[in-house]
C-alpha cells in the first residue's frame, strides 16, 4: 500500500490492438468481462499544459480488487500513452490510485514534488491526473477521482467480474448518466 494514496486500484496497459488484448485477457488470463468504450469522451484534456482532443479506446475489467484498463490511442494527440508507444513500449503504462477527495490528494502529490503531466475529466466527479514519470521510471502514476457516476461504474465492473462465467466477454460501457 502506498503511504501517500493507499492501495493501487488499477493497472493501465497501453496496447496496439485493444480487441486482440481483450481476447487475450478474457481467453488466456480468464479476466473479464471487459466493458469497452471505443471513444472515451474526455473533457478539459491537457497535456503539458496544452489543450488537445484525444481519441482513445478503453476497456475495463476487474481481477479481484484490481482493475485492468486497456488503452489504445486512435489519433496522434500528445499524451503519456503516446510517449510510451513512441518509445517502443506496449504493456503496463500506469498504476492508478483512486480517490473520493481529489483536491486533497492532488495537493498532497504536488506537495510531495510530483508534477502533473496529463489531466482531464470523464464526466461528473471523473477528474484524473497523470504525474511526470521522472520520479517513477518506466510507468507513471495516475490519480483518478471515483465518486459519483464513475465510482458507481467501477463498482459495477468489479461486481460483474465476481463469478464471471466467461459469457459475453466484451460489453459496452454503461451510460454514466443512468448509473
């Protein structure tokens, strides 16, 4: 457990082919079902302080307490993900810590000397920040706000994975406005 932010809650993998990655994780690893969004709507996206419009596909599933996130970049917008793939990498790109008190935990990380490299929002109470990886070589740390609809969606994904029998391995993201 991190002395700063508690337990790691998510492992984020940047992959060149998200459909193949979901197939591997469900068929080989037995992890699923995956909830898939071919184009995640990200608001207020900043990379190194500049605004862009990213097009990322994301799939989420749980293996016990840990959430597995698969990410595929669909455009050339600058991001921590693109830097990772441009360096010739694929695989584990970030570890995420979840918070219900985003402002407090963001201030804590900044006070510890971390610098926000990438940030945005995926709806109500869905802010996120990725910190510069200078202090965490190879991968980076994400702080993810998980209260409100996003938190309820993450609970649904975890609950759906418990006792999953292999049926319907890929499902659409639930509508956050209806959770």
